[in-house]
């Protein structure tokens, strides 16, 4: 290596580190991300098209508008507002919700029908938004598919190989995240939902419902996504402890709304 190259290399490395260091959580938490926002959004757009071609989108403008309003309120207090978010209700009996890279969140009617109040639904939304804030989706895709295939997907390559990659990527997103990812999304989600004005009991109530469904033979993908997921009982205890540790003041925080109950009646 010649002298001029040696002198430039440290500057280049520093530039790469600075450019790839992104906020991925509350309190200014940072991570090294080598996929740009534009590339991540492109990946999410491809996955959104996959979902829309394989799933039935709920034909109810009131519900779609409502879920977007809830999502937007959470995003407004989140640590990632540099992309546009898209919230969609899928009509299916599956008890499921998942987030795709680039700001795409899908919530299934099977899960919504299990919720008793608005704060429980919000806790699901906050959890999924937290996956996007932390860029868990991009990290998972890169580790499973490899950087070259993820970049092809991001760049809009329409080859047969890339379409297969898009299908595989959707399966990866729906198969869930690691135990540490899930705990992190629980932690961030609790912070965001309470900052946006909802009571933390909503998250505890949601986990208690999922815990009650353990052992049930109905499709409960949201809870049974992967064996690596943390036990629901652990998540309930962790949420109680976080409320104490974060010194969350619950006075004035909302648990429910008339609008949620009215819209829930439309589904049921």
C-alpha cells in the first residue's frame, strides 16, 4: 500500500462509520446500518406488494384510516421519523401482526378481534413500529439472505431470482425475530405508547391474552412465530418491571376510546 493510500484509508473508514451510524432506539441508541433509507424503503415496498398479492386487505376505509391515525401518533414520539410509514389491516383469522423494513406495518383482523380496548391494540402497533425504528428487519434479512441479495432487492431488480428473494424475505419477516429483538421491541414499544398517551396496562393485557392462548390449537402466529421468542409470562413480568424502572406516570393515560369500541363492533 503506497503512502498516499495509507493516509486516505483512515479518513475513508471514519467516513463509512459516520455515514452508517444510525439512530435505532430511545435515548439516542446507535447501530451500524449499511443499507440506506432509500434502499430499505424499496425493500419494504417490494414486500408490501407481496403481501397485497397474497393476502386480503380489509375493505373498510374507516378501519384503515383509524389504524393509520394510531400509527402516526406513535411514530410522532418515536426515534425514527425520517421515512413514511404505512399501516394496513389484513382481513384474516390469523392472530398476527408484523413489520416490514422501510415503514410497513400489517395488523390482522384475527388479532384485533382479541383486543378488549384501544391500548391493547396500540401496544401491538408500538411493538411493530419499534422493530422498524431498531431496523430489525434489515438486519435479519441481511443475516439470512446476505448483503448482495438484499441490495438487489433494494435496487428493484426484477429478475426471477430477485422475485424469489422477495418471496423468501416476506417469509422471513412473518417468521419473527430473535429473542433479543423481541425484548427490545417490547421495551421501545412501552416507551412510545406511553409517550403517545396510552396506558401501559394495554401491553400487559395484550400479553396476558396471548399467554391465555398458549396451548390453544388455533393459529396464533403472533405468539408462536418462532421457538426463539421469549416466553409470554417473562414478557408480562418484564413489562411490569419496566413501568417501575422507567417511572412511568400513568395518571391521565388512556386505556380505551368509544371509536375503538364502535369499530370493533363492525369487525365482530
